């Protein structure tokens, strides 16, 4: 054949080169498939990621926590309280994720009586068994007994954590007498139901995820709270403790009256028609009138008017629980005698205290 004549299948050298390229490509593809299969197998056999652990806390580090940072947890009693040797193993991830603490709450506190220690131990066991209401009731009973403020604060903290589960959730837990299910009847209004149970309708909307009162429907089953809520204020500690009937719920940090205009001690009641959202207010000293949109408006987001019933409070008016535009004054004596809260806290309290029924006791 003449040199340079057209060859339809190419030379043998070109064919060998093409075959080698095809072989290389096939080998790369096969290797990629093998690696991919192995990665999928490894991923499938790997354990799921562990839940975020709650750090172990020692009793000396425990202080009352703000309400907004509360998470579910349970008070842990050390083996020393039970007369046992300290175990060498650390708490499991499951125990930590459940919120248990290794703090030697009763043993480390010299004032804890055997009765208090026994109640705490029973509460811990009930919490581990999932008996939230039993644990709550035992801790609340312990709270009525003499103990140090450190231990009292820790028990209160644990009760507030439990309240996130039994009170502020959509659940009604077994054995609870403070929350119940209610089936809405034809003609029922949310405000009518709230008046029946002596709690504001706002809290019923919150726990039942009701967007507006008109959204309530006959036949619907909702969770209701058997009120009323009450409050106890400590002037020396700048705290407001919230109770549902006699059950402790949580603690709020507050501001109080300046020296010479002290917040009067004694028993107060939330006025029936004096719970207001950013009302117009007149300064009794200067006569200046403040509208809610005034940049100097001092009352914050809510006003809960009070009327005096007993003690220094007897017959006193013009006092209230309200928010503030000066959050840095919480924890200080800075008001004209009223009780100040952070704006978020006073909204929450506004949704819990019931006009004409909720009592507020101010103590030294």
C-alpha cells in the first residue's frame, strides 16, 4: 500500500494508546465507587452524636439563675448523704443530659436537717423515675423548712427548672392538681375560662399556643392552670418569688424604692382594674405627664397596680410593679417606692398575676 494512504481504523500504535486510556479511566471510576461505598458503610455504622452535656456544678458555684436561662434539671444528692462511699466513676452522659448535678447539696450544708436531706433524696429518686410532680412536691415541702440560703437558692432553682416542664409546657402531667385539661364548651370565651380559674387569659394563650382569643373553638381541649399566682418580695435580697397557690415557681430580680421612699412592707393585692400596657403616667413630684411614646417614659412595658391591705402597706395606693427603661437599676434602691423588673420579666409576671386575687407580700 502506498505511503500516506487513508486507513479507516488507524494504526496499531494509536489503538494501544486508546485502550490504555480507557483502562485507566475504568480503574479510576471503580476505585471511586469502592471508596464511596466504604464511606457510606462507615457513616451508617457510626453512633449518633451525643447530646450536649450539662456541665457538672459544685455547690460553691451555684447562685440563683435568671428565669430566662432556666433549663430542665434535677438536684442530685451525694452518696455521702446516704452514708455511702463516693463512687470513682463520673456521671454518665445520660445523667448529665437529664440535668442532674453532682453538687453535694445537703452534705455540704451544715444547716441541712435529716428531714431536709431525706426530702431531697426522695425528690432526686422521683425525678430519676420520671415522676416530675412527686419530685416537685417533695422539694416544695423541703423549702418550708429551715436551711441555709445557699441550699434554699438551689432548691428554688431546681423547682423553677421543673416548672418549665409541668407548668409552662403544653403537658398536663400525671398527679398534678395545679394544671388540668379543659374541654371548651359552645359559647365559651377565653376570658371567661381564665376568670373561672383565676389566671390571666394571656398565660392560657401562651401554654396552649393560641394566637388570639377568637381562635378558641368549641370542642377544643386546652390546658388550664388553677390559680391564683402570688408573690413574695424580699427587700434585702432584691428578689420577687412567684408562687402558684403555695407552690414555688421561680424568682425574679427587682429594683426597689430609694432611701426615704422605701417600698412599704406588708400585704398588697393586685388591683382588679389596674393592670395596664404602657399607660400614660403623671409624675407625682413634677406633674409632668408621660405618654408611652415619650423617649423619657419611665414605666417600661407593663404596669401592675397594687392596693395595700396589711402592715405598712395598709391603705396605700399609687404603688405598682412595672418595667423600666433603666435596666441597670435592677438590684438597687432607685425607684419612688414601686417594684421594678426587667421589661421581659414584667411582661411574664403581667401574664400570671390576676387582678383582684393575686397577693404580693413585701418583707425585709
